[in-house]
């Protein structure tokens, strides 16, 4: 329930975010999806380029940290 309320809050606040911040969040989420889609069976491993990309994006837009969610498969199954 808390995650649903968080989603609703983000949807209500998003029109007031700057365009650059929204684009940074989108880029961050797309890159996170690409990392997860690489098909690593057990655990996604970040390459050095991935880590540098995340650090660079975080330094430009520290608020993108709120957009990152890494869930363990066991958590989703529960």
C-alpha cells in the first residue's frame, strides 16, 4: 500500500519537476533496465562503465537516486 501511495505522489509531483530532471530519471531507468536485461542468471553485475554512468548522472542530478529500485527476486516472489 505504501508503494502505491508513493507512486501516486510521484505522479502528482512530476508535472512540477524540471524537464531536465525528468529526462535524467528516464535515462537512469532505461539504463537500469538495460543492465537487468543482459540475462545474467543469478545477479546483475555492473560493469565499470555502468558504475561511471550512474556516478555521472547522480552528480548532475542527485534526485535520480529516488528513482532507483533494485529488488531481489525473493522479495518479488514473496
